[in-house]
């Protein structure tokens, strides 16, 4: 069996890892072994947090809608149910934006929801 000479493949592979680890503190950005461990961990965090970001955003929207609903003397669950019954098809992202930017408009939506329930 012939001997395999790797040429510059090893250097290229190490360079790629150190490029991904650029900006890390200490040995994690300089030494290949520590950089490789940190890059693997960082990529795993990035994958996980792309999904977590969606959960966090939705949670924030719900908190904003709930706070605005309480200012209009209606609970979050009653507001969402009332809007559904009234046939208002606005998602939480849009409702949170309306709650933050246009309190009067949100008040009208809350009143519409209140009338639809009761």
C-alpha cells in the first residue's frame, strides 16, 4: 500500500477551524484543539438558539399584548378569544406592535373583543 502524503489539506482544515474561532478569547482563538472544541460547541449553541429565539419573541409579544389588555380591563385570554370570535385575524406579532404604537387602536380592538364575548 502506498504512503499517503496529505500535502496542504491538514493546514487548510486547521485554518478553517481557526477562522471560525476568530475573535474567541485566549487559547480558544489561537490553538487548534481548543478552537475546535469551542467551534463545535458554538455551532451547537447557534443551532439551538435559532429555535429558542422564536420562542422568546412570541413570549415577548404575549407579554406586551397582556399588558395592553390589562390597561383596557380585559384579560389576555379573553382578548384573544374575543378577537377570534369577532373574526379579527391578527397574529400576536401585529397585535403587540399595535399595542406598543397605537394604544387607541388597540383599545378599539379590545372593545370589539369584549362585545364579541358578551
